[in-house]
C-alpha cells in the first residue's frame, strides 16, 4: 500500500504547486481572489442544488422528498444570485465571515470560562475568543479592509498548505525510490 501511495507522489506535488499559485494570486490580487472564491462558492451551491433535486426526483428521502426539493431550489437560487451580483455577494460573504468570527469568539469565551475548573491556562482559549470578536468587529467597521484581510488569510493558508504538500511529495518521491531499490534487490 505504501508503494502505491509513494508512486503517486507527483499528484501531491501538483496539488501543492496549485495551492502555492492560488496563494500568490491572493496576495497579488486580493480583491479578484476573494471574488473568485465567492464565485466558486456559487458553483458549489449550484452543484449541491442539482444533486439535491436529483435525489428528490429519485425518491431518496422517501416521504420527505419535498425537503430535498426545497434544498435544491434554494441552492440553485443562491448560485444564480451569487453569479448575478458577484460584488454584492462578496460583500455579503465578508459580513458573514465577520458575524461568524464574532459568534465563534463569544462561544470560545463561554467555553473558556466553563473550562477553568478542568484545565489550566484557559485564559488562552478566552484570549482566542476575544481576538475573534475584535477581528469580527474590525471587519464590520471596515468591510473593504476586512475583505482584503480575508483574501490575505486565504492566501497564507494556500501558500503554507502548498509548501507542506510539496514537501510531502518530495518525501514520498524519496521513499518511492527507496522502495523501488528494495523491490529490485529481492
């Protein structure tokens, strides 16, 4: 099994390089990268909607077919709205991220307070919650800067992920060479 995985090292390399390219694009063109992310979200919503409609038509949910039908229609309508108004959708996405950060921060603070009897240094969890709230408030107050910051965060993620995937690919390539030599020696 390890030989099969190691022999496909180049797939991880391609995935890593693609992630690095996306990360660089997010740094060079953060606005365009964020709009592209929202458009991809629209594509996902459309595909998920079509799948839900197909499942409803196939009777997958039994008597609850209407729930899948509704889910499918909502997914397709959301996709059409995102594609029709990509800038407005991007702004809505930024506000959604801000609200999510603030809500997450409140939950983290509450969990940190409850964890104080169970673990030490629970203040780190509470601090993380405060940082989430502060960043969410900042994004609400300055959505344009929040959008760029969000694009940069995605850029850092893709860049770091790509570097790690590339490193793993080269480790697998090395391992595959070692395995190939061992098999020939047998």
